[in-house]
């Protein structure tokens, strides 16, 4: 599978599933079928219909998940400050 190449072709729900499950080494058959339908690819599947992610795919998904975490934490935080009292 080439998740990095097809990322923009995946629906928001599929991207969310991948980012919610960044430790997955094998993508279940239902998600594999959805990804194949969204990308037009026929990824190789195991005997159960799932797809084994490459190390590159796993790294890409981990990076996306980490980036999402920092963005959903509200991004940069600004604090009001008061000057020293006279």
C-alpha cells in the first residue's frame, strides 16, 4: 500500500481511522476495501483480506497522527501577562 501517495484521495473518515489506529501493522479487510475503492488501487491482501502496511506507511501515519495531536491541542497558546507592580 502507498498511503503517502494516496492520502489526499482518502476520505476524512478513512484518514481519521488510520490516525486513530497508528499502531496498526495490518489494515483490516473492511478498511482495505474502502481504501481500494477510494484510490482505485488493488492492494495486495493477506489470506484474511487485510493489507500489511510498509514501514514507510507506518511512519507516515504516525507523523500525521502526531501532527493532528498538536493541532487539536489548540495550537500555539498565548497568555496574558501583566507588568510588574510599582
